[in-house]
């Protein structure tokens, strides 16, 4: 049985509880009946396009990082009070190619918007006659689709909007959903960009705490309980330079050492070099953006990025947990051309098992009755009919 459409006539009976916790008894049974009808014997599953690329980061309220450096920007950071998913890999050329060709073939303006300042494993398809441009793999690269890419922070935000909106081909889909691009600007020397993701975001640029936890925290470090690793490959020892099977990273090596350009060295090549959660290329790949703002001077803010890319000078003494948290200006290509991995969740998957089942329906009802903000799916601060409708929509996708 498929999910039933939401019936507005049930709203007066079923969906009027606010966060004062008060409701009639019949609400419990009416809501449960509505949602029980939604559960299908053949249960819906949410597809992250490639589930192998997503990792569940749990262990809520983990201990934060406490370093010895009093000037560290991350002392006391890295604790996250909720579960989330994060991509095992950085965004690849193939990921961006799908996004770019959806819009770059519509007009020159959209082409510039989604590919301007980009460095990746693709180039213009000269057989295409317009409008805009179409892009194909660069045949000079051995693994062009797995090449890391660099784009502006604001372009990553648009990519998140596109994913959030179901990869729509409507140009409006890249401007709202997770980050409102109408806020992107500068006033009196400061940025006006939306600081963090919208409440109902399904894909987003990780916060600094989310990123640090996924990259360096271990729920059972050395079998002795929770702790933090200095390096992104689950070690307190610096990574070893060398190709896969020899070292942990090609960081700092030149093209002659590895037989190809370090700029486009394929993501995921070091199959046994991961964080405790299974994230690849945290010591190599490209610089990874976060949502975090950093005050530089005056009211001049910049986003923070974690710099572990392949082309930096390899310096084991600096290549630790706090190395190179650099400023990232949202719209200056020479300073903001970076990429990241994405965090994600389907807010209907309340038990975070990667599937949508009756257990999620039951959990929704339990939280709804308890007045939990975690099921305020329309983000209006009130539990109402629209939250149930939103849950059913997400469940059905």
C-alpha cells in the first residue's frame, strides 16, 4: 500500500498541538491512525544516489577536542549533539559534471554561474553548438571523473540547493532551499550571506564541528574509549608521502613522482587510508569548506576551510589537527576556489538506518506527541498539519 495523500479534514482532530504539550487524548490515536495508513508492506527507501558514499556519524554529544595550543581555533570544538551523515568522498568531477550540464547548456549566464573559476577533470565539448556550453571528461586524464574540483563557496551552496530540490532542471532550484542566494552580498565591508543552512536542509556544507568530528574523532580510540586523532587518517603520526600501497598521501609530491598531475589525482585512490568513520582523502584531495565564519579584522569575515590538499608543501610539523584552517572569501576565485564533502540527512529517516520504514512512522508519532522540535519539519516553531504533510512527502520520495 502506498502512502495516502494528506487529508486536510483530519487537521482539526489530529494536528493542532503546539509546544505547550497540551492535546486531547484522541489526538494520539488519530495521528497514529493517519500515519499507520502511510506504512507500506513494500517499504520506501531514501536513495542517496550512491549509499556507499554516505557515512552515519552518531555518538551524540561526543567529547570536544581539547588541545594544548591556547590560540587554537578549535579548542572546545567538535562536539555534535545529533546524528548526521557525511559523504565519504569530496565532490568529484562527475558529480559536478551532472550539475554543470543541467544549467550550463541553458545560457552563457548560467554557464558562468555554475562553472566560473572552476578547476576540474572536464573541459568544454567543442562539438556542442550552444546555447551556453556543455562539458565532457578531459581525455588527457586517466581518471577524469574521479578528479577533485575547486569552485567558489557560493557555488557549493548552489549545488546543495540543487540536491535539496531533487536535482531539478529549473534554474530557480539553485537559488533557494538550503542557502538563499538572494542574501549573497556585501554591505559596509561585511558579508550578508546566509550564515548557516536552513532548518529543513537535506544536503549542506558541514559546520566546523561536524567536519572536525567526522575527520578526527574516534568513539573508541585505541580501544580505550572516545578520543581525538591528530591526523585525518586515524593516527597521531604524520602521514607518509607516497603513492597508494607505499604511503598515505601524494600531498607535496610532484607530477613526476606520481606519474600524473597532483591537481587531478583521483579521489579514493588510497583505499585503506580513512578517518575512523571511513572518510577518504582527508590527507590529500582538495581544500574542504565549512560553514564556519572567522573574524579576520574589523568586520571582515571569511569562511573557514581545512587545508589538506595535494599541492601544499608537505610539513609534518604543521600537518596536524589544527593545521591551515584558512579564510575562504565567498566570491573571490583566487581565495575561494575550494571544494568540500557534503553533510546530509533525510529528516523522515528518524532512526537513521538509511531506510524509510514503519519504525520511522512510529518514531515520528512518538516525537510529535512529546512536542519535540526534531519533527518540526516545516521549521515554523509549531507542530501542525504541515509537519505531518511534510513527513509523508519525505517518506514517499
